[in-house]
C-alpha cells in the first residue's frame, strides 16, 4: 500500500519539537554565556587590580631608591666637613656630585644650597650628560617653597616635595619636566643648620614607566595628587591643572564627582559605575620623619604650610570604559551566537527526521488499529458461526437472531467474509439432465 505523508501532521510535529529543543538549547547556552561573561569580568577585575598593585610597587621602589641616594650623598665626607666648617675640598665635592649625577641619570639637578638659600654646587643633567654649573650662574632659591620647608626641618628629617613641573625664571619649562624634590638639612655637630642637599628627581621617568605598564591592561591610567589634579591623564590638556591659572578647575572631583567620592573614601578598591570599571590604589610617599608641603597658592612662592603622613598621597586609577566592557561581552555573545546557529542547523535536521519518524509511526499505528478492528470484527463473526445454527430441514434456510429466515448464502454472506459463486455438482447435473429428458419424451396433451 502506498503511504501518503500527512504534511500537516509532519510540520506540526516539526514546529513543536524544534521550538522545544531550540528553547532548551538557548537556555543552556545562555547559562554558559553568563558564566563565561562573569568569569571574563573577574579576570578583567583581577588584572586591573594586579596592574595597579605593580604600579604602586614601582612608585614605592622609585621613592626608596631616591631616598637611598639622598642619604648616600648626605654622608659624603666632604659634606660632613662642610657642615662642620672644617677643612674641606669643595672642588672634590663638586666632582663627586658630577660623577654621581652621571652614573645615576635620574636627577635633573643635584644641589648643595647654603642656609640662606644660595646654591653652592649645582650639577645639571642635560641630554644624558652631567654638567657642572659655573659659580657665576648659581642662583638664590630662598623664595622657592621647597627651600623654606626644608630649612625648617629637624636633623635627619627628610623632605619630599609635591610632584610638579620645573620652573625657571617664573616660567614653566617646555617641554614639561615633572619633578619631585628630595631634600635633607645639613646640620653641624653643634646642631646648627648649614644648608640642604637637594635632588631634583626626573619624575617623568617614573610616570613613563607607569604609563607603559598601563598599556598592558584594558583601562586607561590616571595619576592624581591628593587634591585630585591629574599628573597623568587621558589628555595632556587636563594635566597639571594646579600649575596653570586657567586650569584650576580641572580636577577629578569636578569631572567625576560621584566616582571621586568613592575613590577618596578608602585607600584601595574597585567598583562599577555607569561610565565603567574603576580600580584605584593610594600611595603614601611619606613615612615617619618625612615631610612635604602643600605648595602655595601662588605657584612660585613659599608654601603656606607643611603636611605629613597620610595628608600627602597619590591616587593611582585605572578606568575601563563601559564601551570596552560591552565590547568584550559582545565578542563572547557573538561566539555563542555562532555556536547556537551551528547547533540549530543540526537540530533542524534531526528534528525533521524525528518528525518524519513520528508521522510514519502515526500512520503505522492507524493501519494497525484498522487491522485490529477488522480482526476483531472477523473474530466476532466467526464466533457467531460457532454453536448450533437453526436451519430448515426442508428448504435449508437459516434463522438469525431476529427470528428472520434467510437463504443459506445470504446468512453466510452477512456473517462472514465469504462470497458465493454458483455452479452445479455432478449429481445435481445428472439429475437435472434426467428431468429434462423426461420432459422432452412425455407426450403432450
């Protein structure tokens, strides 16, 4: 028998099974997608935290190295002799300063300044070369904020200036030279201050190293002073606002007020905001016995007061914009979408096979049901033919359940699958021929 596919049933099964499997597959892949996004975000968060930890360690190393250099210079024999006003070799001391500057390559200037602010020795470091400044070019620095702060220190107290820009003759030098000044007072055996040793550290080296490390992460790197001014920011025009009269309002507090409130309330942390992921660390340069200044309201005059301990700090910030986080998540989503579409193709192929199998099964079930019904009907009819059948002994008619007498062939036809074909048996044929012969030979009246 030819089987004609019931396409309506086939497509209904195909749609139902496809929808279920696609939904289930989508839920499973969405679960794995969310898990991978969370894991990827945790990696980003951890990387940004690790990156800032390294930056903080780099800054700490730079400060420790410079402080160590400062203490080495302060213990030169000739420095001690100068402080005690004993016989000393100023020319030899100048040469020592020169060699130290040349070997280190970290200091824009190494200076010995006397107690009234006059430079006695100054070594400039220019384009990889150490240069001894002639005596007639030495300057008085008594009005610079760092001198006033340093000459006021006690014996063995160490001074670290704010990170600012090098200034000459009241003008900020171009190209910009970020500078941190490290100083120690020179004190005689009698406790009298005789001057200061001052190292102008080329902080641009430290900032460049920090910025180079920042390129290894997703976020951009910001370095802020304790007042929230950018020392290293997203744009050069936003940096060193406190050094320029027209940039005084360029602070992190003004640009990102809600984020700054969270950053300033703790030493380290990480949080998400509408603008992205923020990770921050705080570096405190000062330890016990170290001092700094707030600088002054006027950039080139003496500072108004000194600060100590946790009043002086740098904020190291990594900001990963929301667009970058979304891009990473979108990349993961696209990978799962491609996987979903590939699996969907296999699902549709498998589903069509399943639907076709179910349609064949349905057809086979219907055929089997019909066959069973026929067999049951035949069995019923066979059962009806069993037992005692009332038949007329004369005419051979059979009485059915309703009491009606039926011809034998009619009864059997109604109660079975049998059909009748009529013929004549030999005995009847012989009898019939004999009767016909008798009819022909009988005389007519």
